[in-house]
C-alpha cells in the first residue's frame, strides 16, 4: 500500500522511502509516477514492467556489477499488470535517509531526438513545467503553441542543473526525520551540490566516508564491467541510503533508458557527448561526485 506525499508527488524518479520507525516495511513512494510501484512479498519491490529494464537486470545478474544493483527476481502479475520484481534496497536499514542522484551528462536517448524530429509532438504539460521555472524560457513559437517538445524541455532542464556542469544532479532526498527536499532544479555549481549533500548527511563525516568507499568501489567495478562497456546508460540514478547506525549503501537503479550499443561503437563514459557518439558521461559524473564528497572531508 502506498501513500503519496504531495511535496514529492510531481517529481519523477524511483526512490521509495519509509513511513516511520514503527512501520519499517511500509514504504512511501515520494517521487515517481503513481502506480509504478508496489510492495511485494518477502522484502521485494514491484516496479511496473519495462522490457528494456528487464533485459538489463537479466544481464546485470551475471555481471560484476551485480552487488551494486537490486537483486532481480523475474516478472510477476498483479491485477492484470506485469511487474519486474526486485529486492527492496531499504530492508536492512532502520528509518533510513534516502537520496536520488541522476547520473550522466544527458537524460535523453539519441533515439528520442530522432523521433522528436521525425514525429514532433509538442506537449502542453512540458510547457507548463518550463514556464513555472522560467517564464522567459519558451521561444516565440513555443509561446504561441503553449507547448514544447519533450526533448527540448529535457535539454533546457539540463542546462539549469549540474547535469551539464558536473555530470550528475540531485533529484531529491528525504532525511530519516521525514523532512523532504526536492527543489534542486537550479542546483548547478559544485558549492551548491556540496551544500545539499552536507544537509543530507547532516554534516556527519562518518556517513561521507561510507559513501565514498561505495562510490570508489563502484567506479572500479564499472571500469571493468562487460555490461557497462556495452551499454549507453541514460536516465539511471544512484540511490544513496544511510541510517542512524552509520550503515551506508549506494546502488544503481532505473534502467528503463539503458540500451545496448551497436557493435561498431565504443564509449568511455567520460568524453563529451556529440550527437552520434553515444557518450553518456556516466563516469565523468561519478568522478565529480567522488571529488565533491572527498572535498567535504577534513584534510588529514
């Protein structure tokens, strides 16, 4: 059973957060599309079925990245809806604090740009989101149509955030107290990101050390991963979790836009993206994320 927190309702990602210390197995979907998630049996989480994501998880279960993603348990059906079933990553935490960081230098696939050019579908809801942040952002044509293309909105959105400057952006976080923070659309500089992280960990250097260990291990595994070498990883997030005991964890989540690369294309996940090269900037973002956290620690 899910309860929507109105402060997070309109934000899109996949983090699931706990209700209270008294109900450790009841999770609150604070962001994402309503109905995308359900709590499964035996500590599992059900996410609305996406074939691309299923294929990623099947491959990841055989890859060196397996410890850094939710364990995948196949497809189940409830109320005539298929769901991908995976471990609930919060099960081993006591009233955890959770943060979602979207990784990479872009959040749209190259195929989405092609479709937008071939079959443009201007959207009023994207226009409303744009003017809510910056009334001057739409072009004259977009203002006349009262609509913008999804890819145009996404590209504009990224210029506001640290996606373009650091290769990752904070989508939102919730502290163990239940205090939510989601207003990061204009969090762009390293100083602003550092301030947000400091608030999330409540200036606890032990937690920062824990996250740094996870991130450095993840980077090492990513650089040797067959899966990572062969995929364009777009729109995927890192889920940060810690609790009052000092336990920390970082996992890769959201693979709905992760696609296999053509055999003739290789990427290093750090080079700047130019349309056609399929670079996603994932490792560039991870490098910057590690540097940001390392700089939060006292010099020794």
